[in-house]
């Protein structure tokens, strides 16, 4: 208050004499960037355009603060926005789309696992390499110690050299384990072989051959020699004896001739009988009564003689002289010391027939005589024997029997030869030939065997003093035969082997070396050497993967691809050259620049980047380029900072 006056001290935000006027704080345009200013009492409020904040809209809102870009990609803050700088392999506004790199690659022997801007192949067991195209060589050098290694998928097999076995051919086969040496011989094991040290009396590779002590024919007089172990035995033919069958047996030593003189012969004797005796040993008294000399009486045999006891009414040496004691029509009666006709006494082997006033006596069949005396007829002594030539006749009382001789069959009247060789139980050895003969048979050992036919032993031709095979051949004895095989380095049929003629194993229809090896013929042998790009012993050669070498053959910016026995080098995208040398391609210097007209292209190693010039924003629309990045039959889709290519319907890739 003042004298006749006053002064108003206005509160903040008001003015005028009476402080009635609101001060317009917006008059000075405090809100920047076209912000809307709202006047308040002693204040103002700025409504900022999108992307700005602060009292005066002077603060740019950092949209990157919320980390909108995925995979930790770079976020570039813009006015009222942001830009995600997606690296290769990511796409989308926020780089949230991971491009599936597995779509354009093939993990032939594995599974593709997609990563950010890359992929990797999870290989199946046995494979390796970027795309699992390399079969891991399980045949590391020397794994099959004594054999040839064959590589398989995640495995290997060993084809062992002769004499070895086991998974890695590391076990020497004990050829002695099967006990090949016979007859108590000692076996010495070797590599793919064995040696038999024979005990005395045996020879041959397996000591299976008993040394033939019969080879010198020590047995005499057709004796059969049976070979033993360091010995022999002589089976003498009948009539001989002694170790070598050299002594004739004197069959008369046993005094076989009972009533005669013995004469010794080979395996036999003969008896010169004294009168009145006969037979093999002169033991049979000659029965002079056999001829029935007594016509009407009984014959009594004597030594070299006979006596006739005449029936009544007869007399003489042979009782042939009659003596009529009764009249023809008289009746006779038995009186002491004589017979009369009335007694009708006929011989017990005769039949009596009554006739008028008398009777007759007739000897029965098989007997001969007067009827008063009947003597057996020996049919076997007939000039016409009743039996077959190959039968034995045996006389019986009033008859005879016929029996076929050994080796014949039949009823005795008819006898047929028995074929012993056709029997279900052949009489000869398995390795002998049976020959049927009349009433008998013979056995002969087959070629390649020796013996008497009942027993046949294999002849080992290989131990003969005159070997059947060539000097440069191996002789192998077989049952009843032998085989000849030319030794290594020789050729022929074994009987003839080309002497010291080198065999070119390399020219064989089945080459001894691996397909990827060089075969070099040498004298009596050959060598195998793996070709360049392969490793191994020549029998087995494995491709060398030059790409996995500690000193890669390709440039750092090239891709190495292993091939059979070689490799190829290809410069990576963004580089050019022969693969051995690769230089960066400056895409920015291309006649068709990859960036927008209002963008700056920056070349980087193997790639480039595009940045909008000041006053411009956005990402380069690669699809609008004068040189579209996609295939003619693909659709190009522009994305934030990148693009995608999709094959059109009907195409794949």
C-alpha cells in the first residue's frame, strides 16, 4: 500500500496492475520438435510427438532400451522408432526370424542342426566332415596286424593272412592244436604251417606212413608180407615156415601114412599103401567083399583077402557050387546044421516070392546078390556117378546122398557156382577187386593199394624212390592216388612245372594288390604300393583326406572337398580365385551396386554393408535391385535389412 497508490506483487504466473492476467508461458514456444504447448498457471505442458519426451520434448525416446532386437543383434535408435541390424542368417523386424540354413544343405549321413547364421551336421556314427560325407577310416594303419583291413561304416573287418586269426589277426593259429601229427610224432607249430618229427618207423608229412619194410620183398615162396612198425611179418603159404618162409614143411614128419610109405611134397604128401589098404593115409582096409564075391554065402572081409561062408546047399570059394539035398517036389524040413526049402529063408535086404513048389529071393533096390545074401551097392563108385560133377557123393545103406561142394549151391544133382563177389558181405577188402571163379573167388588190391586182397593198404606214392611229381612240385598223397601241385613261382600241371619261370602275379585275372595300388612284378614275387592320395600296405589302400591335414591344402577363405585320391578347393562366397589363392570381392565396386542409390556401400571381408545417407532411413530393398539376388523362378521378399528367396510353385531349391 502506498500513499494514494498501491502496487500489486503478482503471484508467479500472473501479471497486470491487479495481477489479473495469466502469463502465457507457451508464447516463447518452449516445446521443441513441433510439440503442442498447453499453458498452465505459472507453467506449461508439452505434448510431445511420438518418439520424443522431456519437459520441452527435447529428449529422444530410446526405443532400443527395451532390447527389442532378438539374438543380441545391434539396435539402432531412430526418431520415433528403431532399426535392428540383422546379421546373415536372421530376418524380421526384430531379427527374430532365424533363417533355416538346413533348407539349403544336406547332411547326407547325419542330421542337420540349425544355428544362428550357420548350421552344423550331427553325423551318424562312422562319418565325419562338414556335411558328414566322409566315411571315417576305421582301418588305422597296422590295425590288422597280419591281415588286410576292409573299412566299413563305423566298423572294419580283417581278412587274416594264412596262419592268423582274431579280430585284428593278432593271434597265431596253432596248427598243432588239431593234433595233425600221428603215431606219437611231435608237432612243431609254424606260421600257417606245422612240422611233424616222426618216431622211428614212420614217415610222411603227418607221420601217417608206416615205412614199408616189405618193399624189399623179404618173404619167400609166394608168402604175403605184412608191414609192421620198423618190422614185418611173413604169412607163409601152406607148406612153408620160417621167418621169411624159406623152409619147406616136411608133412611126413607126423607119420601120416598108417599102412604105407610117406613121400613128402610141397604142402602135401602121398602115401604108397601096402596091399589091402587104401585112402589118403592108407588107413582104410580095402573091403574085398564090396564086389560081392560070395554068390550064395556071407563074405567075411580080411586083410587083402576075403572068405565066403556058404549057405546050406552051396559050396566053393565063392559058394557058387550047388548041392541039391532034396527032391524038387519034396517037402524040406529044417534039420540041424542046414536049411531046407521049406524054411524059405531070404536075406533081410531081399524080398521072398512064392512060386509053384518053390520060392525066389530078390535083393531090394540098392542091394545086389543072390537074395539069400544081399550086399549094399556103392552107387558113388559107379562108372556113371549119380551126383553132379561139383557135388560130393556119399554112399548110404541101400542108397546115396549128393551134396554140392563148397563154392556151389543146389540139390547135389544140379550144382551152380556161387558168386561170392555178389554177396551182401563181400569177401574182399573195400579197396580190392573181387573176381569170381568156378567154386571160388580171388581178391586183388586196386591200383594205389597193396596187400593180399583181404587186407589192402594205401600206397604212398609220394615217398616212392621215384617220386611221381616234378622236382618243383609238391606231392600230396590221397586215398589210392596222389596229387601234384607246382610250388610258388612255378606253373604247370605238377607233373611238369616250368623250371625257374617267373609268374607275373600282376598280370593275373585276380590282381594281388588293391585297386588303388600299383603292382610291381619281381623275380618269384611282387610288391604293392598305394597310389598318390592313398595310404596303406598296398594290399589295402585307404583314401587320404587331405582336407583334414594339419597343413590344409586350400586357402583360408576356400572350402576343401575331399575326393577319391585327391581334393578340390573352392573359394567361399565373397571371394574369387582358384581355391589355392582367394581374394576378397569388392561388391561395392560392382557395375550393379548392391545398395540403394541413397545409401553408402561399405566393403568388408567377404561381404558388404549398406547405410542410408543422412536424411534417409530404411533398409535396402534388395528385391528392387537391378540385379535381383534370387533365382528367376523364385520370389524375392524384402525384409528389414535383408531378403528371402522362395522357389515358385513347381520348383524346388
